[in-house]
């Protein structure tokens, strides 16, 4: 068995996420306590108690997802499961890099806080939205983006799995793209639970703001390769990690390619570390032969740890 850990990104958040882990696993609770000391209790309270409107604000969502994923990781560390690769979807890439030792928890917290603030500021100044287009080939989606581009920026920004591509851009352009996709036979278009046109060229101001933050942050070489969003290549060198994190902000996420690179490296079992099962669903739609597990609450944690207990 060859294992990869994967970490979810924005859109997987839910009020109350991680609460069962904190209540039942001291190692997880310690993560929330550390986060409160670094960022303030407000950032933990919004995770456990909401309100949802506040949690959905990017400046809170991003630290929240990172904190919950790191809490789940601490529980996984009590098992014998050892990854040979890691990856994270969008914001989740920071969780994957922290898990791989590229930076410590406190550095990661401050990075995702600054990233969330930069994305929130850019989104407030240049509003936009995102939508998932299901059931169309990549070439057709790109053709639709070109047509809808007459209404404003419309870009394919997440290549998630066969038949699922996420668009981002100006509101009118995205609405037109959804209409065109439905006319072309798309069976489903889903608005995402996010507050901006992430990974599109509209996020360039956020990338500019994060450049100095990343430049001066203390990074290490990763202990295991982390497959980067922006080019789907395993990456370990600190300077390469920084450059790719910066590029990630206003460039597409190549998640399907990321999975296929991990397949080619021999990975046959994936553990989704953090809230939701979005990445497990994308894996299933990419290759049903691969095994997947997740950890987000007491039930899933007990199931993940059970083999270690029974042996």
C-alpha cells in the first residue's frame, strides 16, 4: 500500500467542523488551542459556532480550514499511516506543505491568514464568482469561456476531474458561461460556496500582496514531495515551493493532473485529511480502482484508527 495525504480547500467548510475531533482527541484540541493563542479566540469560535455568513468570509475560511486539517492530521499521526506524497486543493496546499514540514504550524497560520485577507481584499475591490461545469469536455468548456468572455473575465481555473471544470471571473460572464454550458448539454452547474473569483487573473492584486509575505516567511525543504497545484509536479525545495504558492493565487489548479501524477508514482490509497469528502469524490470520478479514506469527525477517525487498534 502506497499512501498519499490530500487536504481540502475552500468550499469544504461547515460550521462545527472539527468540533468532534477537539472533544474526543487531546492532540486535536491542542491544535485549536494553539490557533487561538496565535490568531485569537475569534478564529476558533467561528469554526465551532459560526455564524455561517462569517465563516464564509475568505479571511476566516482560509485559517479555519487550515486549523481543522492540522487538527485532523494530529489524530492521523497516532496511526501507522505514512504518506509518500501529499497534495492540497488550493488553500489545502498550505496544509499539505505544513504536513510535509515545509513550515511550522504557526508560520502556516500566519500565511493562510494573510492569504485570506489578500484574497478578501481583492474580491471586495473586484467582485466575481465561480461555478462548476459538469459533463463537458475541456475543449468545449474553453470554447464557452471564450464566448462568455465578451461579458467580462471568464476563465477555467480548477481542472478537478474528468467532466468537472470550475470557472471563475466576473459575475455576468460566469452566468453567461453557465447558460451556454446548459445549452451545450451540461447536466449540472453548481455555484461554489466561496466569496470571490479565485485562481483567475482577477486575483493578481492578491498575488502581488502575498509576494513579500512569502519571500520573508521561513520555509524548509519538504520531507516528502508535495504535488503543486499550478503545474502538478512533485516539489520539495523551499525556493520552488514559495514560487509555486505565489503562482497558485492567480493561476489554475490542475487537480486531475495532480491525481494522475500520484497514480504514476504508485499511490493506490488516499487519505483526505480535513472537513468534507470533496476530494474523495473527485478521486472516485478520476479512478474508481483507487482506495480512499477520510478523517473529519469521531466516526471517521475511529474507522481510520481501527486497523492500528485491532493489530
